């Protein structure tokens, strides 16, 4: 069953439960928006903010110019993405476990869900901590569902926000993405340290393990997740690079004989959904690792695999926090970048002109994002059904 159906069923169940038990669950429904507020975590945010209010304020004094730089970078990247989209459509959807044909990104279910939860929690706590460090009240913390798009929020006291100086607002709005980028940096350090030291010491390669078989691809119904491929047409493979190097020497329509740990299988290749001239069989995988015998005798297998899975988790924490953190800094409302852009313009530009500029830029960027999603992702999703 296509994993998109599982997501759809899950969100339908959530909506049904929210509607039937609205009062008991304390859920608020506004058209396609479902919200669940709580005040329980305000004490924790206060405690963190009060550890050193001066540190949080000064850290965001550095965070504001970094946010402005990242705002410009995110605009540049999205324009470049639009240019490459028309040259070679690339489908990408940040849903763990969803493998879209032709997509350059596949996020594992377990690591992806944990990374997305951490992303949302850290982002909103960042806003909350900076708000409390500067005396701005928090009404509630909660989760939100826009139809099927999940998110989190910190509801600030509107009166306190109105009274706050522009610099205070900028620190608060910059904090979410800065916390995301900070978490990404920490995760990346963990990845570098463990993957460059312990992993080569503890593991040795043993073929290519299939992580995902893309729906609608030539391999669907033939190969399965978890299979270990030892060679393709007699060419030994051990990682994604070795597979790609071999496929670059072949042509669409060539027959591929794959020797696996579960037998030998034949797949007739096709053209890549994004490049018809490139050979495509529709599998994603990475090196199948086994613990070296001497390491297993010394440490057992639990510790090495725990550290390996920690690296995988930290990689996706890094990647998703970078991607979403930068996207959130696009100068379009209602994203944080749009609010920061508006506040910065307000220093020198009259309010009525500022509103028009922000609105114009926002709609242009919304249009670009819509094109990227529709032109890049929708065709890939359609191939899955």
C-alpha cells in the first residue's frame, strides 16, 4: 500500500477525532485549521529564558544579521531552483517514507519523523525563549494542522508585542530559524565526528542494501526493501556511487540482472523521470554494513549499531533544519522572513509603502513556490498511483 494512503488515513482519523471529541480534547477548529493549545510548557520556557536573559538577547543581536544574510541566500536558492526546475524537473516532498519517482530526496520514516518533531519544537521554543527573555508574554503553546500540513506555534501576547521595540521584535522573529540552524550545526558536528572516526573503524561494507523501491518504477514488484544487492550485470556494487557509475555506462531499456541475498532478479530499465536519456531502475539504497568481527568481540553489536543509527538521525536533523530554517527566512509573509523584512523596511520606509512592498514580494515568492511544488512534485506524485 502506498505510504501516502497511510498519511491520508492518519490525518482523516485525526480530524474525525477532533470533531467528535472537540471539547474533551480542547481542540479549536477554524475551517481547514485545527489547533490544540496548552499552557503547560510556559514554565519550562520561562526557566530557560531566565537562566541568562542577557545571553539570549546578545545571541540574537548576532542572529539578526545572520538572518538577513540567510534571507538573501534563500531568495537566491529559490530562484536558482526555479531555473533548474524548467531544465530538469526535480520532485521533492519532505514527508518521511514517501519516495516520489525522480525525487533527489528520500527521507527515512523513523529518522525523518523524529527530525521533523525536533525541528518544530526547537523553532517554536526559540521564539518563546527570546520573547520571555525580553518581557513579552506567552499566551499558549500548541500544535496546528492546516488540512494535512502539521505545525507548531507559540502564541505571544499581542499587547506586549505592540509595545515592544522594533529590535525586540526582530530578535524574537529571528530566533526560530536561528535555533534551527544552531541545532543543525550541533547535529552536523556529531555526524562528522562519529562517521569519520568510529564508523570506518567498526564497520565493513557488504553490498548495497535497498532502502526504498520507488512506486511505478521498473523495480516495483520485483525488488523489495531490505534486499542486499551484491552485483548488477556482474559489476560489483557497494554504495550509491558505484551503482550510478555503472548505470552511466548503460542505456534505458537495457536488462539488468541483479544478484541479491534473496536470489537473482531481472529488471528492464527505463528512462529517468527527470532525464529520459539516463538509465533508471527505481531503487534507493546505501552501503550494507556489517560489524567487523574484532569489533563485535570487543563491543558487541548493539553499541556500533546504536552509534550508526545516531549518525543517520543526526544527518536528517541537520538536513531538515537547514532546509526548513532557510525556507522560513524567505521574505514572504506569513513566514518569519516576511515579518523580519517588514520590520527592517519599517525603520526607514513609511508604513503604507512598506506594506505594499512586502505584499508584492510575498506574492511573487508565493507564486515561485507554487510553481516549484506543482511543476516539480505533482507529476511525481501522480506516477505513484
